[in-house]
C-alpha cells in the first residue's frame, strides 16, 4: 500500500515520525511525505508553556510534539501518480492525488491545536478519524490523560493513541472512494495568549499544592476495602459496606486480589513504597471477625510491580503481577504459600503491558492487557493475546488494539460470572485514573472478533475505584481519596441503562457461548 503523510513544514513532530515508522513496519507499505505550501505553527505561548512544564515537573524523554524536522524530511516524496492513502496531518492546503484520505480530528479540530483547545476548556479528549472510504461514519476513540491539568501529558496521550487508531482503520477498511473526495473539515478553534497563560499559572499552583499534599502523606491516596459474604455479592445487593485498610505513613495499598488457602483468607495487594518510588507485592491475612494482619511483602523486583493476579492451575498456585516497567509479562509460582514465590517463566517479552488478566476459554488461554504505546497512558487501549497453554506462544488478536476508549479498556480485575453472563471489570479513566469500575458483558471472543457491552457500574461516592474481585465469599475493592483514618465505606452497584454503546471489534456474527475464567469469581 502506498501511503503519503501530508504535513505542515512548520509542524514536523515526533508523533508524525512514530506514525511513519509504524506504517513502514507493515509488510508491503511504502511511506512518503508531502509538505503543504501553507504554515500553521503551534502558538508560541504553547511552546513556552511546554518548556515551563518541563522545568516545573521535571519531564524527561521524548515528547509527542518535539520537532523532528530532519527525520521526516528524509522520507521520500509521493510518486507522481495516485497513491492509495493520504493521511492529512496538516489540516490545510491541497492534497496529493489519492484513492482514500484519512484526517484525524481532535475535539472537532484537525491537528494538535484541537488537543490544546480541549485542554484550555477542560474537555474530555475525543479523536475522530474522518475517512473518505466511509464518510458518514468516522472512526472514534475516547482518550485518557495522565493529568488533565498538564498540557504535555494531554498531548502525549492523545497523539500517541491517534497512531494505533490510524493503523486500525487501514487494517480493517479496504474500500476506496472517488478521487478527490475528502472528509469534512472543521474550523480550527482559537484561543488567546492571556487565557493560556492564566491556565498555566493555575496549573503550576495546583501542582505545587499537590506536591505538598503528598509530602504531608495526609492527602489523597489508595486504600483497599474488603467484606465477607458468601450469600450475596455487591452486584446482588446493590449496596454494601466494606472495611477499609490503608498503608502506613510510608506506603499505600491498591489492586486487591483475594485467595483462600487451607481455611485462611488472604488479600494480595500492591504496596507502593514511597522511599523506593515503586510498588511491591504484599499479602494481608484477613479474618471473619473483621481483623486484618499487617501487609507483608512477598515479591519485590528492581522495577514497579502491581495488580497481583493470583490463581490456581494444575495443582499449583500462580501469580501474574503487572510488570510493564520491565516490558514483560512474568509468571510466579508459590513455593511456600503465601510468603515465598519464585519467578517461573516469562510469558511475553518486549511488551509494556499493564494489568494483564488471564482467561481460560474454549480450551485455550487469553490475556487481556492494556499496552502503553509511545507516550500514551496505558489507560485507554486494550489488546488481546491468545495461546493454547499458559506457557505457550502468545499470538496477538487480529484486531489489536481491540478497544480504544478511556472508559472501557483497562482491566480492573478477574472476569466474573453473574446472572449467567461473563462480565469483565474495567477501569473508567475517562476523567482521570481510577475514576470508577464498569462491568462489561463479554458478547464475543475469538481469533478475529471481540465485543463487549457495559452493563453495570460501581459507585463509591467521593472515592475513586479501579479494582474489583471476589473469591470464596471474600469481596474486595480499592479506593482513592482521603482514606487515611477511614474505617468503613459504603459502595453501590448500579445496572446501566439498556442498549449501552458496544465497544470492540466489528463484524460480530455469532452469539457468545459459555465462558469459564481461570480464577473465575462467582458473585451469584
């Protein structure tokens, strides 16, 4: 496929290079570059603000909007005749002759200025990919941001996720259109220097307050909630009280996974140690009388660990913790449960994946995982991998990423069965990390298909929540907010309205059959 990037010579940015490199990696693709005659550079005040953020927040590494003129200018020009696809990243000027045109639009505006306008107006990020092959139906994704108040993070998140959306559209749609037809173009919003600078001042002030809050260790943090009830789950009752357990002045607790062994109940958690600036895996023994032991670290690595997915298989007890910082998915085995573990195998290498959630289905194994792509957050994309056995060769799903949606992507716990349905807890990060947990019914799962429907949601009042699990009558959640000193919290589950939007791969033709999860939680 012959693909041409249509670029503004005043905005030759790193995310354009990410896209060019990703396109070139696909066998059969030829990538070229056309520079438009006009220029619409990023506003100077935005450049100044980005540099200010680098100084204040200590940002390091490659940003999505770093200029990379030389690398992009080395791309060959488009051929004299028609190309197959033009990806218009300039938002202005004429286009090379092409059978198909893709135009990414951020919150109604082409180019990075749309992300900036959304930031100024405190709007959620939405990217629409207008496609002349389907002019009435743009490809759409809702995007997360690591911090809504920091422009650099919003740009990195939005522009990183635009790349897989473009790749997905090219892979899944092969139709053509009449030459010369392009997608709808919307006016670029503008905003003045004063509003941007006022926003910057407020941002720096709020981040300074947040830093003091963390230093005081009395601000918002994570804790876990737990309850015993073998007769009914939160999903059955609609509302339930949870006992709250927090870390001490040196740590916080999150990502709870329950497990019962020889009559004793345990909760495995991430224990984040402030002194080491990384998470470890700890275990807490809990009793039916409401008492809980102190967290005890059982797995520690030189890199961050969290999301300790514990399950039993083939007579052994296993754990797959999240180890995205090490760019792998590792399998640990209990040598002396629950306190001694050994790293048994590396299941996948070279993937910066987060919250890996295994599922056994129709004799095979699946991994739900949220990858971090370039400078994205890993909160708004979901990928699937399949293998014949747990230690087998893992194959990516044909439609990866199967979901690009900040509210319906990242796993939030083991798949459960409730009311005869297989339901996947997911993190709602649309307004920030750890906002809430939504339950999605799995409608289809196969080598070339996946579909899910949101059916319910956990509400914890003023507290955020991003994990839910239940096993052997022990039900756990986590909480984000002012949890220090909190003893109990009441949490609610609400069924969502029928006909909620479906997120997933297109082309589903068969109903979803019976599904059994590895450590399947059974609230009913």
